[in-house]
């Protein structure tokens, strides 16, 4: 069922862009800010646990209630929409294609907008720097927006996907710094294993020797969030090192193709494990 849910969610994510408004998470942002404001403590762990307690409890109850009944069809009807909701918030490939379209048409303002969407900050107006920033953002955002969600969904079902997405959302809220710092640590810890698996996907679907060499020569970081970022960027750029980019747009297309192939590699692995009876 995990494989079916993943395939359906990714297809819906890419094919029905006008449905992305259904993934609006502003309600959770209001909920987390309100609840954390009522908790009179500076302990970020207590605040984070309190905020996540209700959605975790609801999903635990639903997963146990629906598990292994009616050929798992009720569980699929829960898993598929929850996974789709946790991807994103918008389709990464659609954002990349929108950026490529804007650059092809020479629409600098639109390109700048989507560059900011991809990088998560104000993008550079210098074309060369913008391309570099967008390429790096694609390699790192694939883990946050797609792969880590799939990883935790496979391990824990809908509960895993929701935990990762909500922790990521709280890590970007700066209203409560103690809870935000704790959420950053939790999100980074949850992203550690997916980042390294995705980097293996980069190596297998790109220039293997270049990716391995870049991995071993990456800078050492004590900070887990920066370490995750460096692993993805180093191996991703290493995997792209054999690509001949005739122009700026071809560089972005190569990065898009690399992340797409890498996700497909792991979906194929999941399919083999499912067929072998290791996963449901």
C-alpha cells in the first residue's frame, strides 16, 4: 500500500497543480502559535511535544483502527491523501519548469520570483549567481519537499509524513525561538538518513565517481542541518560534473533530471522490496 500511495501522490502532485491550494497549512501555523503562546515555559521540547501531540494521537488512532481490514483499502484511503498533503507545499518539478519557462521567454521578473520560491529566500538578480543558487536549491529542496516525506511515510505511514512536514513547518516559524530551535534540531535529525539515501540516488543516477569523490571531499560540519545540506550539494554537483551545460537553462534541466531519476531509483527499490514481501 505504501508503494501505491507514493505513486498516486506523486502523480497527483505533478499533474494537478491547481489542487495545491488543498495543501494549505496556515491552519496549523495558527494552531501552533496559539498553543505555544499558552504554554508558560522556555523549554522548546515541551512546547513542540504539546503542539504535535494532537495530530500524532489522531493519526495513531486512525492507523491502528484502519490497519489490516478490508484488504487495507481504508488504510489506503487514509494514506494517499495524507501523503499528498504533506508533499511540497508545491510541486518541486512544477516550480522548476515554471522557472525554466520564464528564463526561456526572457521574463526576468517571473524568473526571479520562481528562483526565490525554489531557494526560499530573495534570489540574486545576477544570472550566473541565480543559476548557481537555483541548482543548489533543487538538489537540497528535493529532500525537504519530497524525499524525506516519502522516507518517513514508508517507515511510519501517514504519521511519519505528518511528523516530518509539521516539524519542518515549525522550524520555519520565528514567533517562538525556543520551539523553533527545537524543531530545527528534530527536522534535521529526521532529514539525516533521507539526505544520505538521496545522495546515493544522485550517485547511482549521475556521474558515480564524481559524486563519490565530492562526498569524501565535502567540508566537515558539526551542525547536522549544514551537514545534510553539504552532503546533498556535494554529491549532487559531483553527479552533475559530467554534464556539458551549453547554456544556463541546460544546467537547470540537468539538475531536474538528476533529482527525478534519483527518486525513481528509490521507488524502484521500494517496488522490489514490496514484491519480495519485505514491505506491504
